[in-house]
C-alpha cells in the first residue's frame, strides 16, 4: 500500500488534484507494479502566507 504525502503552496482545483492523483498512481503502477486502487495520496494545501523561502513568504 503506497502512501504519498504532497504539500503544495496555495490551492489546486479539483481537476488538478484529479490529474496529480492519476499521474502518481500511474507512475507507481508502471515503476513498481503497485495497483492503482491501493495507492493513497494526501494533498496538503498550505496557504502561501504560511510558506516561506529563505526570509520571504510566498505571498
């Protein structure tokens, strides 16, 4: 059972999340032979006001 935890800055649309889930599960199936229905993905959307690179926040 693969488990993927993905953090992104900002928000993604439902369509973008669907595409991310499909591509991650496709990759794990193709590379490792893991069944797509066994792959878990959690997308953590972090507000850009809470995400910094160096001294500067992204928002």
